[in-house]
């Protein structure tokens, strides 16, 4: 299952377009497999695979946004089922410190509460978040979003998942 990891800065696509050329050159099945690693919806990945070749990374990201916007509820459910909760790196604030067991317990309890309430993994985009802030961002996000109603949280989760998929695509073509 894919998971989101924090990164201080997303890699910029290489000026020579090597990553994008590789994606464009894959056969459909290979492209589908690679794209499913960015978002677990077969419909989303299939649309992106079928719309190749992309002239530049921005065209790929625009196509990804369009495909995500048109994703039916079942497609979003499939994408969410493929997600696992974000895990801050072990050496980050809280998880590598003397109180690490307590931090892990708090994080696991928060994930369990979220999954019990909403019936899917907690998804949050941590792109641009410094590693030492990841744990705090995750715990803050869960606490805030546990107060959402199911419809509001589905909308917030969909947007976070779209952002996560964009970050994964950017790294894929970098």
C-alpha cells in the first residue's frame, strides 16, 4: 500500500523530461501499474495511461486533476482502500525521542479513532512539511478532522488524496 512521506520540497521535473518520457514510453499495462502507485483508483490510472503521451509535467498534472474531479464515489473508495496512514520517519520529532513509545501510542490511537469514525485510512498531504513537523501535522490534522461530519470529511479527504497523488506524480516524472 502506498503511504505519504513528508518532503521539504518536491523535486522539480528534470529539464530534459527524462521521467516523463519514460512514463510516456511504457506500454499501457506497465503505465497503469506505475500510476496505480500514485493513486489506487483503476479508473483514474486508466484515464491517465490512455491520455499519454503528455507534452510536459504540467499537462500530466492537469490531466490527473481532471480525472480526479470526475472520479465517481466507487473510484474514490477504491483509491482510499489502497492507502495506508502516513507514517512520519522514525527519527522525526516524537518518534525518535525518549518519549517515542508514547508518541507511537498516541498516533496509533488517533488513526484507530479516525478509521472507526470514517471507515478508511487517514489521508493527509505532507508535501512541503519538514520532517520534524510531520508528526505534529498528522496529529493536528486528525484531531481537527475528527470533528467533521461524514460528507465534509469525504470532501476534505478527496482533496488531500488529490494532492498526495499530484506529489507522487511529480516525483514519478522527476
